[in-house]
């Protein structure tokens, strides 16, 4: 595993952990930084895109009156 792949894995795992712990703002920052790096379209990219959708949903749930999916 190259250092770039390792970095992508660490960023992805950290963002997912932050989101699961309720720290949506921190997760958003990590996702945005990851996407700015122009990552390869691999499993980490897909996981970050899914997490990005969860973040958008969490940030807008109170505006739409939705508590859970």
C-alpha cells in the first residue's frame, strides 16, 4: 500500500468516525479536503461521496422537518 492510499484510508476513516460521533462539521472539513486532492475514483472516493450525502442530509434535516431517513 502506497503512502497516498494510506493517507486516503486515514482521511476516510477519520471522517466516518467524526460523523458517527456527531461531529458533522469536522467530517465536512475532512471530506472537502479529501475532494480537493482530486482523488482516484476508488473505494475511498465512493465512501467519501456517501458520507458527503449523509452530511448534507444531517445538516438539512431540521430545515425539512425530517429526523431520520
